C-alpha cells in the first residue's frame, strides 16, 4: 500500500470516530475523546490497527442505529395504542 492509501484509511477512521463521538454524546453524559486525540495516541499504529479501529467504530454505529430503530418502533406502537 502506498502512503496515500494509509492516509486515506486514517482519514476514514477519523470521520468514523467523529460520528461515533457524536452518537455517544447524544446518549450519554460522558463524552468520547476527539478523533484527533485518538489518532495522535495511535499515530504509530499499524495499518491493521487502523482497520480494527474502523471496524470497531462501524460496529458501534450499527448498534446505535439498531437501538434508534427499536426506540422509533416502540414509540410508534405506543402512539398507535394510545389512539385506539
């Protein structure tokens, strides 16, 4: 892989970290570190480490999305039952 490919994967990782941080912030009183802070700590991480971080963040986003859908469905059911 070229240096440009590695930089691209790092940028993808930063963007996913930011999305995860924003989702987490809306559902918790605690906050996650900024993507720049995470990437700085992992500056010498291998490409495999970056891919693992990306994968973990995608899993977190997927799980948060599922919970939002469940909450939406529950709310719709409650509204449907209230009008009956």
